[in-house]
């Protein structure tokens, strides 16, 4: 079978309901994920990497700057949050986005508590066929609790 792209992302926690214990600290996770996997798979990887347990809606924001609400954005479409430029994260593979190294975009988790992350594509490599992806390959800082 042909080689599969492997995307290596650095995911930084930018904000959310952080206690003073976590404020101002660098908290990041480096995640490897295959190009034929979806943005939803990336969401699940980030969710698990930050030790979260209660799932909520989320959105990847790939506009002109990180956290650009004008899109294009990808999440789980619902009747409540209808935007012209919202795609289905469950159906969008990473390869389909045609990302280039150093591309930065936003990931917004939980539209009530507003956990904001910056996602940066560090590099694109070739996936190892015997490895299960996605996987976390580096953690900086402890995960803040999802709820105080």
C-alpha cells in the first residue's frame, strides 16, 4: 500500500477556566495523527491528551488567523449552530485540508467553558504502518482539571 502522511501537531492550551495554579504556564501536547484520519479523530486525541472526561461540542477554526469565527470551521453540525462555513469534522480528513508545515489554527472545546487551544502543524512525515495513531509523543505541563 502507498505511504500515508503523518501529521505532527503541537497543541497549546491558550485559555479556559484555569485556576491560578495553571495560569501563565505553558501547557502543550504533541500529537501524531495519520492524514487519512479525521478532524474528529484529532479532537478525540486532544480530549484524551488533556485528561478530559466530559465530552462537549467543539470546533476547529481554520480561517485567516487562529480562532477566526468566519471560517472555514469544522465541528459537529447541529441545528443550533448553523454557519455557512462549517464543515463536518467527522467527515474531513487531515489530508483533505492540504495543510502545510507551520500552519496554525484554533481548536475551541466546550462552548460554555471556552477551552481555547492553538494547533500548530510542526511537520509532515510518513506514518509507520505498525504504529497505532493518533498518539501523544510529548506532554508539557500538567492538565488542568476540566471542572474546578
